[in-house]
C-alpha cells in the first residue's frame, strides 16, 4: 500500500440535497473528527453552513455545537439536522 499525505475524496455534487452554496464532502469532517477526538467529546463548528460537520460528529458519537450567521441557512440546516437526529434515535 502506497502511503500519501493527500486525501482523495468524492466532491459534493450540485443537487445532492444541498442547502448551502459551498458544501464540502461529508468524508472530510468525518475523517478529521475520527482522527482528532474521542466518543463523547464535543465538536465545535463555528461556520455550520449545511451542517455536514455536525452530521459527521453525530455519526461518530460526538456532541456537536455549531453557529451560522445566515438566518435562512440556519433555519434549513436546523430542520435538516432535527430530521437526521430523529433517525439516529429510531
């Protein structure tokens, strides 16, 4: 296996349930959260956007706290995260 310091991941395509103008791939925060935190710890996302970092944190059993300055994006993201959270606990 060839080692590299470059991560290759599938980009977020337009139309993939995006609610933000500049989403990034779920895999990016997932890898970083998994590498640099433990279950039960808290992940802070000061620029929530579409909420992908908080989704990755939830999937990895971390607590997530986030802030979004744009009220419209915040509303859509909160709704999306609430729907996602209810699926986690089902």
